[in-house]
């Protein structure tokens, strides 16, 4: 019998189309892991509602789009379990049970929650659901008994919160019913938006995976470089230069990128030349995705989600049975 | 076709045996309403866990005891829907969805929650589940589309919170999917414990419905009366006098109780005489309950809960479908 593959839980909130930041930061890694790992990809539509309850119809529409994005980048629904969060009642049940072993103070201290509260400008008026979302993430992770969770370094508190819950539950059960998980940190720094700010749907500064060749050229043309680098011969900065950030993330010839950086620093490399190169690189990344997406059958999404959700629910039911038993709740 | 009976949601947290305070304050009223109203009685075991997660086994055991208490006092499982909260996943799903339309600030302002936080001494260390329990109650109430909720006057904020959620959901759905509810205030003042403090399982100062004749006499003997009423001829106080509180709640001859009060005030009525009367009155209340309980088959509880829970889940599923649609979530 082959050794059991390690279980990964990953996913996305369906609040808009996936973009190159997602591709560099997580989708490429999922593609690399899909053959060797037991990977569940959760379309986190319930979590999207925690701060988008007024845009519920958008969230719903984006569920299909995001699965099309997955298929277009090459995630194989036979190798991965693609599941829909809102179609898994077990996740709500686990969350409600876990809320009993997490204090309000602990949730309020969660740095990711604090940062988001500040960014969204809702101090005490945060939806209660938003405050509870680290617990909901713990439910997602433990529901498939994941031991590996791909995260950015700003999401480490989520892993800590999950493991704190796991330890409380194992103590309640007086045996190990849930595994602790560890982070799989992305080796790629977070890709900035075209304007140099954080890539975000609300800023409209990201390049979606469905971008046309023209969209790509237009976006690259607007990219933030170095405002002091006016003439070709001027020395320029590569730090904070968005074009170089994208080249480092996507150019297959990284030795050439290093040489271009050196030349740009010394002076002698114009933004137009550089941007033409990047536009070609990005088109070579996106073209096959775009073409695959065009050939996809939208009607294939529902059965894929249904099968994946069923598979994930099977695991979640076994986990829920263990967690209910830890709380002395009878089987339903 | 007869007019639809009004829907009531009521219930108890299974944290200990029901006592005379429950009987005076709610069980008698449920018995009176069961023939004319569509009454769901929820055994709120999940809510009991919000601040008893360390005593989960106790909560589990008390589920059976509380249903036996219901049957013993004369609640008819054919007339009422007796359902088990933890066996209704729809309630967790509704709670999670409602948490998106309630702010943290609003939950923290809830006077019932504030009072309980103070009473239990857990300031910021409150379990997050405990803070969320008014939302969980809103899920219970709306899950059966209840319009009438028996409450003490200290629980009115629960009704307000529920109706606030109902209005938000109806606004989201752009139509009335959930009815607002109104309180059914108990006409009986809250019955004190034998020592004059609030009746509470943790004080051990309540008379359980399963008390033997000897238990009753012993409890009545210890009842707080008036410490200044030493001799029979001394004038005595009836305010704060626990014996009179119980006589007013249970003595079938209230005219006689009024005369006894007058005599006690003037002087000339001894505590022993009074307590003998009360012991007889309470024995006449409890004896038939005790006898019915002794004849009950414990094995009847599980099928009663199963049937009631199924009935309640049928309604809850229809409500959940409406609420999910309001959030643009596809049917599962």
C-alpha cells in the first residue's frame, strides 16, 4: 500500500475573478502539488458573505467563474477535491461547536482580523460573522483533517488559532481526534497591483487570468516603475518597480531578468523595452489559460462541484462525528 | 379548514432537572397552550454547551431527564413538537448566516448577555459561542417561524434581536420570508429559591419536580421566612417571605392565602403551621408528576425526540431554503 498522501486544504473567496497574483502566489503551487498531495480546494462562499452580505448575488456568480479559473489554469478535478463551502452544513456545525472553546478576547487579538477590521473601517461595527471567521477557517481545515495549509506569512495566526482549537478538542476527547496542521509558506513574495499598491479587486489594479492580449498590454503600459527614471540613460530603481516584480514572478529566464535589473540600475534600459518584454511574458502565461477557459463547458462546473463537495462532506461527517462525541453529543 | 394555530417556540437548556420555578413560570403555561397552539419545545443542548463545554457529559444525560420531566408534567408529544437542538444542523447553518447581519457591538450591548457575563465572571474571556447565543436563539425561533415566544421580562432583548435579524433578512430577500415574533410574558413572578435567592441549580436551592415527599418537607422546613418573626404572636413580613411566594404560586385556594397573609402581618400565625400547609400544597402538585414519571419508560424518550426533531427539521429546512436564497446561495 502506498503511504497516504499528505492532506492539504486551500481555497479562495469567490469575490471576483482570479488574477495573476493568485496564480503566482497559490495556483501554480496547487498545480505542482496536485499529483503528489491529497488537495481539497474550498470555494469559500460563506466566508465571502461575512463582509459581503450586501453583494450576495455577486458572490454566487463568482462561484462558477472561480471554478472555471481553476480548470483553466490546469487544476484537475479528478486529482483535487473542489468543494463548495455553503453546500457543507458540517462546516457550520463544526464552527458553532468550536466557538465554545475560543474566547472573544482571543478572536479580537487575531492580527489578521485586526488588520482587516482597520482596512475595512468597521471598528465595533464589524459583522459578528467576520469576527468568527478564523473559527470558520479552523472548521474548514479540520473538516478534511488537513495537515498542510498554504498561507501567506500574514496568515500564520490562522494556523495558530486552528491548532489551539485542535488541542482543546483533543483534550476534551481525551484522545487525538484531529491532527494539528502546519503552514506551507509561499516561496514567492506577494505580487503587487499594477499601481504598486496591494493587488485588490476593489482597487481594480490586478490583471485577471481571463485578460485578453490587449488587456495585458494596457495593464503593463500603466505599470508603476520608477518616476525618477525619465530618460533611458538615467539609473533606475528596481525595488518597488512593479515591472520587475512581475518579471521575477513570471519570466522563465531569470538569469536574463537579473541582467536587466543590473542594466536598469546602471542606466541604459528604457521602460518601454522592459514593458514590451513583460507583456510578452505575461501573454505567454495567460494565453494557454485563456484558450483553455474558452473551450470549457460552463455546465461542467455544477457536476464537478457536486462530486467534490460530496467527497469533502464524507470526510467532514466523520470529523463532525468525532467532534460531537467529544462534546458528548449523540450521533444524529 | 380551521385557522392555522399560532406558532410558539419555547424550550430549556438541559443543565439539570426541572424544578418548581420552571413549573410555575413556564411548564404550566405550556400545558395550557398545548391544545390550542402549535408549540415547539426545543431541548437546547447546544446552547447549554456555550458555557458548559467542560460538563458536556452532564448536558447529554440531562437531555433524557428533561424530556421525562416534560412527559411527567403532562406535555403531550403528540400535541407538541419536542425537538433536540443538536440534532438540527439547520440551526447551525441559520446561525452562521445570521451572524453576517449582526454587529459585534450589538451583541455586546445585549443586556441579557451583559448580565450573564457579569454573573459568570467571564469579562473578555467569554466563550465566543456564548456571545453569539442571542443569534442562535434567533435561529431557533425563526426555524419554526414562531410568532409567539414565552419569556421572562429580562429576556425581551432576545425578542428584539430576533426581530432585528428578521427585518434584515426580509430586506435582503426583498419580501417577507420570516415572521416577526412577539413575547408572551409570564403572568407569574419569578419563583425564588428556598433561601430567598434566585432559584438556581448551582445554588442547590430549588425544589426539583422529582422531589420525594420527604425532600419537599425538608426543603420547606429550610425556607426563608422572616427572621424577625420569632414568636407566633409577632407581626411578620410577607414580602420576601419565600413560603408566601410559593403559596401564591401553587395554593389552589388563593382567598385563603390572602387571609393567611393578613393574619401573618398582624401576628398570630406561626411559621410551622404555614410551612405545613405549603408542604401539603407542594406535595399535591408534585405527587402526580412524580407518579407519572415513575411509570414512564425511559426508552420512549429517544423515539419521541426523533419524531419531534424530524418534524422541526422539516420546517427548518424550508426556512433555511428561504434564508439561503436571500443570500443568493444555491439550494444544496
